[in-house]
């Protein structure tokens, strides 16, 4: 059973987490927003379905995020992407901390930025990138993942159930670590968890 999800508890657990950064200057740097909202009083994460016409990772589940601009910190980039992709503007003090960097098969170091938005109103997807915005209760995501072996890798692919299907790494790895760290206070690592082959490009 996970701990109660409130801003103070999440902030305390994330700040106490011994985060690991990936020292990979050869890769591009991106940030994603692990954004907690309160939907009808229930803590939820904002998860998007990427637009079908996007050049990369079309139609996949994702957290709001993208490549950092020059001179931008992960926190600044995550807040900018939240505003651009879903129309949610948050102040800098909405950021509670960072989770472990995740190195993607497509050549990015992804930094997850934990944010607390609380109650929010209507959100507007950026049509060129986001097909739909989902508010998924944290309790629905705080479950044991499915680990699947594939011939292309020695590491297991992580899957989390989501709306009748599955979300895969990197999003699944980040969400799983958030639940382990922010909800349960566990120092669970996910950098070894693999992406499905279709996400390697």
C-alpha cells in the first residue's frame, strides 16, 4: 500500500531520494514533467497520447516534455513543455525535485521533473504534438509492472497497464520510479529497464 499522496509528502520523499544523473554529454538532453494534479479530489498524473502524424514516436503514451533549449535547466524545460503541450502554466515553486536520468534508445538523456499542480481547470492539447490529455489516478499507476523478455536485449522491457493497454519505457520507467519514490519512499532504480524495439528509433 502506498503512502498518502499529498504535496508535502511527495516533496519530502523526492527531496530525500539520492538521484542519479547520467553523465552523457554525447547525447541530447530532454526533460519530462511528472505532473501531479488533483482531479475530482483524486491525485492523478498528466499523461498524453502523442499525435499520430508526429515524425517520431507517433501515437505513443508520453509525459509532457521534450528537448531542452540552449541554457535551459530540466526544471525550466519541463515547465515550458507543460505550458506548450497541455496549456498548463506553473510557477517555478511547483517543481518538487528530480528523479533519475533515463537514457533512451533514441539518443536522449531524459530528466524527469516532479511537479505539483493541484486542482487545475480545462487543459488544451497542442494539436501538432498531442492527440489527447489523460488525467490518470496515481493509484491506477502504482502497481507492479509487467517485465517482458525480448531477444534483442538482456534487460527486461517494462510495461504498465494504462486505459486498457500498456505504456512502455521510457514513460513507464519514469512513472514506475515516481510511484516507488514519491508514493512509497523507496530508492528504486529503473535505468536498466528496457524500451520496446519500436521505441528504439
